[in-house]
């Protein structure tokens, strides 16, 4: 009787071990199959995204050639590829370039100017401007100043000024040498904390030369006029306006050694062509960047895979 019980226990143990092994193998096969499917879909989504990039570059080139570049800065409807009905892409072209004035008189007495001639930047967003090609052939920059408005917010069909707030504009001037640390790249930085001030001078601009690939990063912050500035933390203390869609108007004044002047319609910054290829739940985001001052193609950036709740990529 004991031998029968022992044999039964052994048989059950072996059965459980075999069942566990079978289930494990089935799970591994299923996981590998899913990963293979995701890999195939990811490759197809990438190809679709690249097709979107090619489409966007052609659209921008055509619009620019016809003097209507602003018509290209939109989000386009989803496009399904003819040969692959389940493969599609979305496309948008984003203008991150800004106008640079030959001098402030071009805009009149700032900030009482025609703001339609100025650039717009949303609150708490940063724009990165490559200064390398600014005024190409005019020599070295001698000064750079940013003129900015008080904060506004959209209200119906108009834009209204936020009465109880001011613009605490932050800038960072950096050397774009990737071989250096972030701290070593920093040339100068400042945040406006003065109510009623509507311009800020970019300090140490003389340290930018043709080999340093300087970048100017601008970030507007909308803060209450009653906010206090802490010298210790170098931060503004208190809550800002709760208005949604906050933004500012701004322009950049550039001057060069020897009195060189850039064109009044010169542009600095970049154009981004953003394409997301999709196959099923799998998506692949790809961006192409164009230098707005020279039209040069700066590169293609792959942001990885997203496949619904199953996996994410960065």
C-alpha cells in the first residue's frame, strides 16, 4: 500500500513537472512569436514613417519654392499606403524658426509695435536657436538682444494680455560642443525678474565664434507680478497665472562687428518634419530637421517603437 502511494506521488510530481515544462515552453514560444510579430510590424511602421518624412520634405520644398512656406506648417490627414492597406502614417511640419531684426527700429518702439511681425512662443516651452549661420558672411556677432512682450492668452477670436502677470524670460547661451559637459558648454544664463522690463541682453556673445556652434535657448515663464525672487535659489517664488494657452511675442536683434546688418527677413532656428508610421497597434516616430537659415538637412531622428499596452520605446 505504501509503495502504491509512493508511486502515485512520484507520478503526480513528474506530471506536474512535465505540465510546468509544457506551459513554460508554450509561453516562451508565444512570447517569441509576439516579439517576432512586433519586430516585423516595427520595421514596417518605420518604413511608413520614412515615407511620411519624404512626403513632408517634398511638401516643404514645394511650398518654399512657391513662396508659401507658411502653408506647409500644418498637420496633414492620415495617409494610407496604397500597397499596404493596413500601413499608414501621420505627418506634421513644425516651424521652430524665428525672425531676426536688423535692429529694433525695424519693429518700432518695442513693445508698442505691430505684433503680427513678431514670433510667438508658448509659455514654459523652450526654443533652441543655432546661431552658427546667423548673418553668414557678415563677421562676428557683437551683440544680441531679445525683445519680448508681456504674456497673452487666447480668448475667442482675439488674444488678450494677462493683466496680473509678467514675462520672466530665461535664456541660456551654450557652446554646442558635444565633447564638453553641459556645465562646460554654458556661456551665460539669465532670467528676467523685473516687472515692466521687455528686453534682455545676451551676455558674453563675443565668446561665440564660427567654430563654437553657439546655441541660444529661450524659455518664457508667466509669473504673477506679486511673485518674489529668491537670490539664494535664484528662482521666482509663488504661483503664476492659471490662464490656458499662455504665450509671448518676441523678436531678436542681432548686430555684427564692423556694422554688418542681416536681412530684415532673415530666419534662425529649425523646421521639423514629424512622421509617425503605424501598423496595427505598433507605431514608429521619426523626425527630420532642416536649418531654416540655410535650408540644410540636419539629420533624421528615430524615437523608437510604441505598440499599445504591450510595449513602449523611447
